[in-house]
C-alpha cells in the first residue's frame, strides 16, 4: 500500500480493512492528504464479525475456503475481540463503527 500511495494519485482505493485486518490503516492519512477515496472491503470479515461462523457452526456451512487452523484462529480472534470491546451481541454493528471511526472517513449526509 505504501508503494501505491507514494507513486500514484488514485481517485479511490479499495482495501481490506476491519477489526481483524488493520494493517492498511497506516496509509489512510496519506490517502486523505491526496484527496483519494477509500472503500473498506470486507468490514465484517466475510461474516466472522457478524457472528455467522465459529468453530461449531462452520461445520454446518459449505465453506471450503477455510482450513481447520484458519477456522480455529478466526474463532479465537473473534472471541478475543468480543472480550476486549466487552460485547456479546451486535458485534457486526461494532465492527462497522470501527471502520467508520478509523479517522479517515468524512461522513456527510
């Protein structure tokens, strides 16, 4: 992302950004300075931050893109996030608010 922001003047960048994937946030300030737009891709981490999946529920869903270790890691991370932000319900709402509160977005209605 740094190379992209240093060498181009994009109108819009679409990047993975959510509570579990925050690495790209380091480029947000530079994008804002350049007047570039930002689309936060996968804000609910493909359903994990919406409560769609966990160690037990994944078995019932035909999702072959996740390996067992990945499922265990994501389940652990989601449970850790719930504990840190002290939420047992509405995790999806908190995940969306996290993206909106990242300091980049300027919400106008």
